[in-house]
């Protein structure tokens, strides 16, 4: 099975974001990964609802919206209206995770939960059957271009076992420091979706890089 590829527009050229979205449209990418940061949960601010709704107008692939924000429940309806196809919330920001997951689904959006590098996959045991996707951070969230944390491979294997036991079709996505080397090992460990920001958009040929990630 080929992996799904989700280029992160955090590394795109914001002076010509539309052009970079069109590059994704004409590539073999499967999703457009949108990194929303609030400067509170993570030490950086990126973009929010208006940018996501403009991306939606030209993107021909589903939007995979990664919310690195505190109190995500306040904004789920807005991001759904803006056109999110998948909404990912962080486990670390959701004291009532079951309620938040249902809130996402009530909007007709696929529900995904993200774990920071230090959060064990076991915390998802009692909700995994209800999730459409789990996002494992392989760097500390907040910035593109960071070094991959190798402990992630073990977490992918553990999560793969947990999902296979439930018989669900929940996807495993990994985000941070993905390149040809880490990407290949992640696929071998059972990853379904590779997020790649700087590796794609800093390349001379982003569409070619997406093609190569798809065919590792
Ligand atoms: C990090 C973001 C990532 C980021 C990945 O906080 O969630 O999606 O864009 O960037 P790279 O692929 O450059 O590590
Ligand atoms: Zn992300």
C-alpha cells in the first residue's frame, strides 16, 4: 500500500500561497495539511480560520487541519465551516476528549487526535475505536524544519497493534522531520499518512518530492 502524503503549507511561500496550493493540486499529494498555532499551546503563531477558508477555495485535495491551540472546542464549528475535512486536536489540550471528538463528528468532519512526543499511545486505548485518524508528533510542535525524534517508530508500532486489535480503519499520521529516510522507516512501522513541510517546499521540485515520498 502506498502512503498518503500531506504536504504542510506551513513551509509554503505565503507571498504566493495560491501557487503552492496549485502545486499540491497537480501533484500526487492526498491532503493539504494546515498547521494552526495559537502562541499559547505552542510557542509560535501561524494562521487561522480566514486563511483556511481561502485555502479551501482553491485546494482540490481534502484539508487536514492540525489545531495546535488551547480550548479547541471553541473553534471546531468555525474550522468546519471554513472547510476542514479532517480536524486534529491535541490530546494535551482536551480534558473531555470524548466530547470534543463527538463535537467534530457532529459537524460532519473526520475526527483525529494528536499526541506530543512525550505522550504515550496507551492514553488512546478507550477512544481509538471512535477515531478516524491519530497524528503522532515526531517533533515538538510549533516549528517546521526540526529534527525527527526516533522514539516515534516505536509509537507507530504500538499504535498499529492497538488499531489492528479493534479492527478499525483509523489512519496513523506522522508529522515532523519527515524525509525519504524517516519516511521509509515510518511506512515500514505501519504509518499511513506522512506530513512533510520543509522537505517538500524547500525542494527544487516539490511535486517530484511528493511523488518520491509516495513511492518510497
Ligand atoms: C509542526 C507542524 C508540522 C510542520 C512539519 O509543529 O505541525 O506540520 O509543518 O514541518 P517539517 O516537515 O518541516 O518538519
Ligand atoms: Zn502539523
